C-alpha cells in the first residue's frame, strides 16, 4: 500500500496538453496548485519517452516542495525513473501486480474501473491505493471510454468495492455536478478540461475546490 492520503484525491488534475489552449503545461500545473489542486497525474499519449521523462522531472521538482503527489499515467517505468509518487493504470495497461512489483510497496497505484466486473476483480488487488470510476458522464476528452456510469453507477461501484477503498470520479466533472458526485460515494473528483482548458487554471481550481469544500460534510 502506498502513501496515499485520502484527501489527496479531493481535486485531482489529469493533464492534457492538447486541451491547454497554448498554455505551457508547467504553467497550468503551477496555477492549478496555487488554486488548490491536491494531486496531479501526468498523462501523455503522444510524446516520446525522453520528452515524457523531462516533463515528468520538471513537474515533480515543482510539486515536491508543496507535498503534492505526482502520478504518471500508464508508464510505470517513467514513474520509477523520475521518482514520481506513483502510477495510474487503465484496464489495458500494465497489470496491477506487475506495476506493484516494479514500483514497490510505497508507490501509489490507482486503477481505472468502468464496470461491476472490474470493480469486483480489483478487490483482490492487495495494496491497491484507489480506483477511478470512469467515466461518470460522457466527455469529449476521451473518446475510447466505456458507457457513462452516471451517478447511480458511481453509487453502485462504491457498494461493490466497499467503503475502505478510496475512489475518485472522472469524466464530465464540473462545479455544478460535484456535490452529487460526492454524495454518490466518491472521495474526490478528477478533472481534465475543467482546468487545462480554463483561461485561468488557478481560478478554475479555486472554484472547483470551493464546490468540493461546500459539498463535503
């Protein structure tokens, strides 16, 4: 089991440079952190390995002093090389057991879960740190995702995995639907375009964070 504080999932930024409106990624992340982002996932689907490593190192150096975990999407090898706090894997990425073996017991490892079957299976993954219920609502950010879960689907996944396993919700999240998502059993929300495509990532993160604070008991 890694060093995940459940509160770190409150406002989880997943990066996407294709949605950044020309803003450099480090600037988006810096603004998001000033605005209250609690965790950052570096997701890169199209850059080469060397660039991925350089970008990851730069973000890690920025986030470490603030105590904000950096999670690398898919690439456990890059997470290991740059000393990131963990990795997030999808259903078609490296198997959980292999990622845990590679990164060790202290790494934070999260897993995307899209349906009942995957939720039941992940209960047997010893030390899994969190799951991402995906997607809650339909979103143009990712076109290869499963059918939207809806709020009832998030609620059902929470029942399947039980109360102990932290869960973040991703897909179509905005400040107006955050209260309902958290009431459905998610510990926090993960956002992409809501911050990456905002004219001011700092202001966007602040607004989302305020909605989360108001919604949490």
